[in-house]
C-alpha cells in the first residue's frame, strides 16, 4: 500500500472529524462559556476518555494490531476474525466492569480528579450525575476503537477516523438543546452516549463490509492472552501519558473557576494539527511498521521512519508557528461569542501558546512510540513515560503559582520534549541521518522563517486572521516549491 496515500485518506478522515469537533467546541463555548459548571463537565467527560485510551485506540491497539497483522498474513481471515471476536468479548466484559465501578463510585471519582471542589456538595453531586450519564460512552467507543484497528489493517483509514464526527455532531445537537433549556448542561452529557453509539454502528457496518464476521469463541485463542500480556505495560505507558493532562486538570481545580475550561479549549485547538497530521502519521506508521516487520523487511521500516519524521517536520513546524503566533487571534475568532468573553479569550490563548511550543515533541513521540509497539516492545515506552510524568508533575507544582493555568500547559510541553528525546535515544538500530536529509531540513527552515516574517507583517497591519493564515500558508508552501523541496521523494511507495 502507498504510505502517503494511507496518510492522506486517514488525514482526510481526521480532518472531517476535527472540523466537526471544532464546530462542537464553538457551540459548547458559545452556549456554556468557561465556568465552574463547564469545568465539572469537562472533567466528567475526560474520565471515560482516559479509559478509552486504555481500551480502544491507545494501549490495546498498540498491542493487538501487530498480532492481528501476523494472523491475517499467516493464518488467514477466519483465524483473524475469531481472534478479534474473542478480543472484543473480553474487552466488553472488562469495560462493563470498569463502567459499573465508575457509576457506583461516581462522586468519589469526581473528587479524585477534581479535588478543588471538596466541600462543595452541589458541585460534587453534579459531577457524579454527569459522570454516570457519560459512562456508557466508554463501552461503545472501546469496541469501535478495536474495529477501527481492523479497518486500518484492511487499508481503510478514512471511515475509522471520519466516524468520530458522529460524537461531535451529536454534541452540537446537545449544545443546541442546552441553549433551548437556558444553558442546562445535561443535554450535552446525554449527547455523548448517543454519539458513541452512532460511531460504533458506523464502524461495525463498514468492518462488516470489509469482511469482518463474528467468529467462534471456542477454542480460546492463546493470542488473546498474549495480547493482554503486552497490554499491561502499555496500559501504564498510555495511562502515564493521559495522567500528564489529568494531573494538570487536578491542579487547575485549585485555581480560579474556568481554569480547567481554558485548558480544555486551548488543548482542543492544539489537538487539531496534532490529530490531523501527527497522530495520523503515527497511526498509519504503526500499521505499516507492523506489516513490514511481519515480512522481515527492516529496510522498509527504516525508510518509513525517515518519511514519517520528514513529514512531521514539514507540517508541524509551520503549525507551531501559527498556533503560537496567532494564539489570541485564533481563540478570538473561533470561540469568542455569547458566553465566551474577553477574559476567556486571553486565558485560553495563553494556554494555547504554552501547548504549542510542545507540538513538535508530541508529534515525534507518537511516531517513536509506534516503533517500539510494532516490535512488540511495550516496556520501554512505559519507562520513558514514567520519567516524563515525574518531570510534568514537578513542573506543574513549580509553574502553577507564577504562570497559573498557562504554567500547567507549559509543564506538559516540556514533559513531551523529555519523552520524545528519550524515546529516540532508546530506539534500537535506527538514527535519523541529519546529513542525509540536510537539504530538506534547511529548505523547511528557510520556508518557516519566511512564514514567520509574513505572519508578523500581516499581524502588525491588522489583517484578518483567516487572510493571515491563508497568505502565510501560501508563502510557506510557495517557498518550498521555489526551493524545489521534492516532496514526492518522501511520499512515494517503498
């Protein structure tokens, strides 16, 4: 399969999802703003999303995709379907158990993740109620995540990602219902369940079209047990990564009301380039790395890794310049209306700038982690994630007082840098050759400097944000063309 074609299809699917996600955030910000109530909702919504990383596209995907690739190649479709059916069955039992615990202990869980509300019984009760409503989403999205990995191995990346737009569309409708009921937060929470169910139906239907059939539960497939042995260390790695964000929310709960919401809105905008480009590249890379290693093609793995790094540099460097340089303008353009005011704009923009400086490191860390996972090494990323978590925690405590919520975002970015550097150091038998790709890197940097100059001039002259973005992007890619970057060299197959 053509590597870049996979990335483009996957990226298009993510783009569709992110566009609807952006519309969702605009709707939520406009209806609910950034208040103590939105802080509680975002924490309640973050809890099933934390476990989603465990049971869906995070830990479990990293463990089972290489195994499923081996099964399809060596044992055929029947064995692969049987393995996947048993995996889904076990996952369902585990997720239902976790969901019941979350529902029963909802108030305690909310206080655990948001200790700043201790003593406020109304907020604790509200958080518990919201968490109980959104918990079923975890089951739907966990099964959908597993089936999305199957679609990726079938060469279908678009539906796997575009289907997440279902959640965003339903949440837009939920925000609209909340507006109708004078800002009531409960319709937004119920829309999360409907969105997860709709996404599952879409992914399952397309997996069926691509050949997935529920297989036999007997005899038990030993590879399912093997998968969970790989998942255990990977759970810790993914959990630590997610805890970096959750620790920030915990600490932000002690700051002024709205701090968690400002971090959420900023992070959502930060996630746009990260999700559309970096996560897409790293996810496709995991599949391609796994297939190449199944065939014992080490040279192809090396070439794919080179391509992935160049593509990240090509897209993420200008994205970083845009996010940091136009943070306030972007937040103002996207979010500022109705309940989302000037203070919310300034506070969210400060957090966005701090997240933005770490964008390149988040992107590279995602790719480097996939290298270990494709080799069925889940232990090394865990050790590295543990170090980055410690760095994040210490910096959160040090920066929260002088920088407030923005210090929390900066701590996360520095921790991402530590994570990316250490992962690269520990990769076996691979080093990115700067001299080999020097001309490409220099051309990217020259184009980026021209982009920075254009952005600064347009910004000083008060040019509208959308025009600034369009012209700056044209300058950047125009410079690449004039410098004869030769992007096809990195996009061709093989």
